[in-house]
């Protein structure tokens, strides 16, 4: 027999309109876009740059998990939780590594290839055939990826090169997060989000202990804010929205993030992306636009 909390959540999600669900996802995307604001700060220059992304990942997910744990209801195991946790942990590490080692624009544009990995997963895992309209968007998006990788891997230093590779991997992992969360849309949102963050923190804890760098009170406050504002709240909003609207529409709304993220990094920290990042990012955005807007795949509201 379902608990009262579980029944309330089901009724709440059932009454959530598509407009409200879209607003939840928009709010999540805006908060997500602040990652450049947090990671590009100079408050952590004493931390080793090659490990800074992973260390950010630990403290960010630990803070988010602690905040989310009291909200957890309806705990139960489902096999899909395993690939969800793996995808999330991978995304957490690779994206923050990309943000630290490369530019915010490189990191977010490469992660934004996630919808195309979602389409590929539907092709190979769920046997859903690709439509003819998918080919041109794929060409545009992956031309953008090729442009960024070509110039970054030939004209930048080794750390930046590692950063763009991490960024590409973060897009693949993020695609896995979208697919698995959609499959788990009937589960308690706080349970899914808290599990993802707690598992990521556990994975990174041995590395942090080994490195032995501990935040000052100010740095700790910064990291807690990072975890709550940029991770915990957005993922609650995202999983709420995914209960009502499909993953491809979430990917469409997600186009806001690659636009806003580099803007925060530029306005607050003065970081300017290279011309090839802007050109490649434009190709990726064009591919997403062709797939989800010009392709007529967006869902009508009611």
C-alpha cells in the first residue's frame, strides 16, 4: 500500500500542467547556468588546478546531498538507478573538470551535445529509428564539436586539451542522466536527486582525503551555496518537470544554459571564449534548433 507522502506526490505531479512543468525546467536551467560563476572564481587558486574540478565535484554534491536528505520519501531500488548514478557521477566529474581546465563556453557547449547522445541511445538501446530530419541537425552539431576539438587540440596547452575532452565526455554522461531520469519519472524526485549527489560524493571522497586540501570557512560557504543553488534546487525542478514533459522538450529548454553560462563567466570574471568556440557553439546550437524547433518536435501546451 503506498504511503501518504507517495500518494500526495503522485496526485501533485498528475495535476501539474505542462506550462508549470516547463517553468520548472526553465528555472533549473537558469540556476544550472551559474556553474561558470562559481567555478571561475579566484577563491580556490591555492587548490591544484588539475584536481580542482574533482574537488569542486565532491564538495558541491556533498552539500546538495545533505540538504536533500530530509526531503527523501518513497525509497526503493530499481535497476535503472544503477546507470543513473553512474551517468550522474561521470557528468559531475567531467563537466567540472572541463570548466576548470578549459573555458566555460567550451565546457557548456560540449556538454550541450547531450540531446544527440539521447537520440543515439534511443536508436541503439530502445530500437527507435532516427528520422530523416535528424541527419542535418546531427551534421551541424557534430561539425561544431569537430571545430572546437580541432582547434583546442592543436592550439592550446595540454590542460585545456584535457578540459575539452572532459567536456565532450560530460555531454555523453548528461545524455545518460536525461534518459534514465525519464525512465524513473514515477519515483520520488528528492530520492533520485539525493542518491545521485550522495553517490558522487562517495566516489570522490577518497581522492579528496588523499589530496588533503580543506576549505576555509569562506570557501566552505561558497561551496555549500554552489551545491544548493546550482545543483540541489535545479535537479528537484528538473525531475519534477520530467514527470510531465518528454526528455526531448527538456533538451530544447536546455538551450538557455549554453547561452547564459559563458555570459556569467564573462560578466563576473571577464573570461572570453576563443572564436572557434563561438563558431563551434553556434553550429551546435543550430543543430539543436533544427532538431527541436524547425523540426516541429516541440510539444504544444494546454
